[in-house]
C-alpha cells in the first residue's frame, strides 16, 4: 500500500521509527521538522484520515516521557 511500511518484526519497525525521528532532528527529513511538537508529529505520522487518533499517540508518548505533547518538540529528544 502506498504510504505504509510493513516490517517483519517490531524491533525493525522501532529502529525505522528512531531513524525517522533522528532525520527530523538533523533537518534531513522532507516531511518532519525538528520544531514539530509531538502532537504535530503524530498528525503527520498517524493521521486521523487513516482512522488513527494522532493525539492519543502523542499523549501516550508524552506520558512515557513525562512531557506535554502540545509543547514538547522533536528536537528536545536529542
């Protein structure tokens, strides 16, 4: 399917996500920016148009990190 990746296992999918976030932090992504908040990131990564709840994803990650997904930016992960 266009725009979707399927990984053979969770570990490889996780490493791909880490690489994607690192590219955003390094300013090498054409889609993601280091200045995006977690909410903004997940609005692109898992859009509601694909039946996702991007803000729920952002809240989950924000809770795990102990940060506010509305203000915490991707570059703050570095």
